[in-house]
């Protein structure tokens, strides 16, 4: 058999395992076009979808078919509720961790700065963040992204909010990352998955649930293995402990096995810059997907008409886990 034929056959074998979710139905949550949609969070208690538009400086909520937002005067990169306190969130504003009080059915809001990071790195900003199984907030930064999308490497850090010191200082867990992105923990809380986008890899750490600490970093899934274009961005984990990874510049969401690290499936998205995913809906059986329209030319818009839309995917036959809230200890006086 020729080498070429062999490669074709191997590719075919790999494709045969990865399902294309052509049956899934995808609808636009709203008509609004986001410049840089990111950070979807499903609030299962109140059936609200929260997300941000980073470069438009907006935190959105989609609730009872109404889209509402709060506008800030700098980049806002994530919005995560605090446990035990209705209407209290932690947001990433520039490089400041802030609290946002924004009750449902109220239009007013209040913002309080808590702690600022990366003082010696002008132009940095917060990027993706999530609360782990114990409710500890993990939040990462990245260097300044210019209009062409270039980002200087190794300027970011992944931090953890430790409720011993609270806002005195955040624990720098992984310094020297470039674009801190997707975070996920498995159900029994022994593993943490992490993405630094330009590496094109999902890495795996052992996670110690008793100390909320990580160790033993290794590569879990590499985009090069399956010739995946673009980079991994946001990520979530389903009830079977399998990963769903937003593929920025790849116009798809990848489904990767948490046990074998094999590519299980691909969900095509009519937006090239897919930024993040989370499960939601009252039964957690919908996948919410954020996308980006910044830098998309009119020709690309014809090819990818959902660029900038927030999407709801039904019919995947998979359910997710509830998004975790941030533990309340540091927030009692806010
Ligand atoms: C928080 O910080 C203290 C003091 O630095 C440390 O002893 C403790 O293990 C940390 N807790 C977590 C959950 O990281
Ligand atoms: C936790 O789950 C992982 C798979 O996600 C499995 O490999 C591991 O054995 C489990 N550990 C415990 C202590 O149940």
C-alpha cells in the first residue's frame, strides 16, 4: 500500500469515530450581534443565561425572552454568580476583579472593585474564568491584543481566589501563560483541564479537592493530532465527563472523550470565531455557544452568517452539569 493511501485510510478511520452532529438544531438566542461574545454562564436556579461582550464592555442577561445589559467603561471578560447571594456576581473588568450587584427584575446595578492584578503588565486584561467544584474562582489574564489580533506571548497568569486572604492578593498558580482560557473539572473533582489557546492543547492536571491545588501537568489533547484548524478557546464538561471545546478560527465545537482523549464529534457552527460553550436550559440539555464578529469581513459574513450570535444548540443527546458559583466566604460583607 502506498504511504498516501495509508494516510488516507488512517484519516478515514479517525473521521469514522468522530460524529458530525448534523441532526442538532441551532437557533439564535437573540438577533443581537456581539463583537466579542464570551463567557456564557447558565444560572439553573433562575433559568437565566449570562454572558459578556468583552470589547463592547457589556455584561448581558437573557431572561424570560428579554436581553438586558450593563455597560462598563473597560473590557469585561467574565460574569460568575456568588453562591448564597441572589444578584451578586464577580466580573473581570480590565485587570480588576470586581463585584457586580445586579438583581433580576431591577435595572439598577452597583460595581465594587476588589483587587487588581498584573500591575507591571500594561495592556493586560482578564480573560476566561470559572469556579471549581469547591467554588474557588480560577481566573486568567492575557497580554494586549492589537487590532490585527496579535497577542504578545507569556504575559498572562492563571490566578486562584483563595478565601484565606480573599482580596489581599490572588494566588498566581500558572504564570507565563499567553491567552488563559477554558477550564473544567471532572465530576469526582480529581482532574482539572486547562487551555492556553496558542499552545493548541488541552492540558490535564491532577486536582486535589481537599486543598483545591493542581499538580502533574501533562498534555491531554493536541489539536495537531486530528489536524484541527485554529485554536481551542472556552470549554465545558458534560455529565459523562466528556469535554466540549470552542474552536476559535475553526467554525466548530469539538467533543473530546474525558477518558480516552479521543475526538468523539464535531459540531459545525456558522461562525468561524467560536469563543465559548456551556450547557444550560432547565434540563441542562442545550449547549449555549458564544461567537465573535470582530474582524469578520463582509465576504466572511456571507460564509459565516452566525458570526457574533449567541446560539442555542438542541438535540445533541447530551446533558451538562450545572455551572458552579463562587463560594461565598469572601463576599459576606458586600
Ligand atoms: C490559601 O492560602 C493559605 C496561605 O497562603 C494556604 O495555607 C492555603 O492552603 C490556601 N488555600 C487554598 C484553597 O489554596
Ligand atoms: C475520578 O474520575 C476519573 C475519570 O474522570 C477516574 O479516572 C478516577 O479513577 C476517579 N477517581 C475516583 C477516586 O473516583
